[in-house]
């Protein structure tokens, strides 16, 4: 008889901790979360629907803003144009309703806050590119050709360019105001150009670790712009 009851006794014993968990006073622990939910989200169903609709519209705008220019052009002129127009119209309606709901006596500002913050993120002014960045983008192919000349050890010294400094051929002298600095570190090849200012060099580095050995890039935060995998603009003091 006892042998038959042993499995049932084991199950009952295993369930006792579960019963203890159920009996724990969780209400005081969950009350702050409940209050936070009430404060962040509208209490009424209409307000909650407006909140999620506004949030969806902002996510849609952010996705469009992050798209490649070619894909965005396809969206505006392609078969998805009606969807884009409907989304914009819906967003305008959500904005008007959010303003009205925020100033109602029993309304909530959450939808309007989401709309304003989202529109700021989408349309905030971007930092204009630096002169070094614009110049690099215009002459990127030429800069890459100089790096290949360095690899082939075809650059030479002159009276101004000695040791680790090399002179560039006449066809490339517009790329740098001074000599080209070449360093072959254990982390890879490093080539440093000075397009305009010595405190903002344009640097080619084979590896991400190699850029840290450059004078104006060795401290955190000195890299003002990474153009692609190997090219950087560094900011000096």
C-alpha cells in the first residue's frame, strides 16, 4: 500500500514550493509597475489605441529615414506609393487626435509626447560633413591609389620627407599638404595624409586596432569620423 502511495506523495511534496510562491504577497511588489503603466499609458481604450497608432507611425517614419536613397526612391515612385500616402495621412490624423487628447480633461499626453519626440528624431538636423570628409569622398579613388603605391614601395624620400615620411608623385600632391606618413606596424599598414590641417589627419589603417597607434587617434573619442572600413578622420587637441 505504501509503495503505491509513494509516487503521489512525491508529487504533493514537489507542489508545496509552488503553493508557497502563490501565497507570496506579490501585490506590493507589482504595485509600482502598475502605477508606472498608468502614468505612461492612457487609461482609456481610445487613448491606448491612439498611443500605439502614433508609435507605429513614428516607427514607420524612422524605417523610411534609414532606408537607402535608391530604395526610398522606389518606395515613393513604385507600387508602395499608396501605402506611403495612407501612412502619411494616418500620421497627420494621429497628430491632430493626439493634440486633442492631450488637452482633454481626462486625456493623456503620452500620444502627443511620442509624436513630438518621434518627429524630432526623424527630422533633426544632421551635422554637416567636414571639409576633410568632403575632400576624401571626392578623391577617394586617388587616395586608394597612393596606398597601393605604398604597398608596392614606389614612394620615395626628398629633402622634406625622410625616414617614415614619403613624398607623393606630382599627380597626387593635391591629396596632402605635407609628406605622407607610412608606418608598418604589427597590426598592419598605416598611411597618414594631411589634406588641410595637421590636427585632423586622414588615416588609412588596415585594422581597427592599428588606428590607435596614430598620434591624433590614440585616445578614445579622437576619431571624429570613420568613412569606411579602413579610412578615418582623426581630431587632435
